[in-house]
C-alpha cells in the first residue's frame, strides 16, 4: 500500500511477497521503497519483477525444510534451525544461463586471486557423459580450503569426490555437491576432521562460476561446495570463496537445466564420474 510517499510491499498471512532467512529460519519480510519517480522507479519495478520470479522457490523453502545442514547444504543434524544465508532472496534469477553469457560474466570475477591449481570433474547425467568441468583454486588466498578440495578430488584418499553427486540444483542460483558420505546434503567431511574454520572471506561471489564452500554456519566447512549461476553478493562474508570455473560451461548449463524434484534434487542423477588434478 502507498502511504505518505512511501510504498510498502506487504505480506498476506499465507502468501508472502518477499521472504528472507536468518540463521536458517524463514520468516515474513516487509520491504519499504521510496515513491515511484522517473527512471529510479523503473529500476525498482524491474527489481520487483525479479523478486517476484523467486517467490515460488522461497515458498518451497518455507514449506519444505531440508533434512539438515545449511542451505544449500552442510554437515549439521540440527536441520532447519541452522540454515545459512544461501536461502536468502534470489535477486538475479532472470540472468541467462547460456555458455556465452557465463563466459562473459565470469571474465570479471576475482581479478586478484591467483589460480594456483586446477581440478577437473567429468560429469554423467542420467548415466550419460555430459562433459568436463575444470575449476581453478585460489591456493594463495585460501591455501587450507584449496588443499581440502584438491585432496578430496585427487583420488589419493579413501574417500573423495569421485562417485559423488550434485544433490541440489537451483537454476539461476547454485549447483551444489560434495556430499560423498550421504549424497543428500547432510554429510561429508574435510581432510582436517569433520569440519574446519572459515579461512577468509576476502573472495566475493561476484558472478557466475564462483566456487565456494557450503556450510552449516560459521566455521563448519566440510566437503560440500557450490558453484554459483549468478551474482550472489548476500553470500559474501558467510561462505568462503576458493576458486572459479575455468572451462566446461556447456556442462554447467546441462546440470543447471536438468529437471529437479523435491528439495531441488535432480531427477536424473548428476554424478562426478571421475575427477583429479591437472
């Protein structure tokens, strides 16, 4: 309703127009915007349209809690009580997922961190080869986090990413995997123990193709990771960025476009058939 020159996006009891997350608990959110005037109003209207497009996902987030851990995954058994900010409103879901768009968007991601190591993942979707994704790791920026990922991908440990799945896919948001223990977002652990501390939040979620750690709150990094499909700045300071996608955009697209079912799980299993260091 408009009142005293201010527009308020209200929420009905059963149909919230906007929602947010705080420590994993969904709750209603009222957003106050200045009165519409000229170009600034058009920008706000466009932002409102993007927010409208995310309503369906946010409603699912509220009505269908995940088994445990963070959103998009984690290692906690406290379930819905410990979701991270990764379930915050998706403000960029309308961005294209085409290969060219992803190449263009990632050209400006993380200009400063040096890629010190490369890891490949060969992906199968529904039992059929879907191509290879190559990621670069920021070994100088976050050496401990990069080493954890590289070791689990190397094949030199008893457990690791080979044979694991991308258990959660949200187009326009993230691809999440790394739960080699249970395959549903409730398991996985690091090479240092069950979890390890946040190393640095210097890396930012600036665009598509950012490689970042999933968690169940502060200092709970394990083995789960996610790849962004759009800029996600609300994750800055909450999740440790440790690399980026270097190649394999068609494969990323194929995973993102794979139909999903309950809890955003792909209907055709997305499996890391093979992985290793380059």
